[in-house]
């Protein structure tokens, strides 16, 4: 493990909401499990080398050092920043959201 991973309270809340939505609202436990498995995969990859992921496509977020990891088979983005050897996950958003306005600035 080369990098320490910190999931902010806000990101943790968003992850919980997404999993709960898939499980309880859509009644799709397979999708919820798939979402969480994809998140675990992203966590592992971020701990290895967060710089494998591209800078944010939003110019403001990019200027602040944010990067994005896309969940492989779902339309969600994990937004994070790197400070030395620590990766801070700040949010998980659907591709259709205007997530650039939702990231804590």
C-alpha cells in the first residue's frame, strides 16, 4: 500500500445513500453489491497509485488538483484529490449530475 486512503464524511454519506437507493428504492440487491464491489476495486487502485486516474474534466476542479475514477460498469465517478501520500475521496456522483458544483471547494 503506497498511499493512505481517507474517505471524507461527505463521501461516506454519498456512498451510503447510493447503496441504499439501489437496495431499498430500486429493490436491486445485485446492483448494490456490484456498486460496493466496484468501490472496493477503486479503493485498492487508489491505494496503489492514484495518478493512474485522469485529472477532473471540470476545469475548476482540475485547477484545484481533483482527479476522477470511473466505476467500470456503472455511471458513477469517484472524485478525489491527492496530498503527498494521502488520497482524499470527496464524493461519488452519477455522470448526469452537475457534480462539479457539489464538490466541497
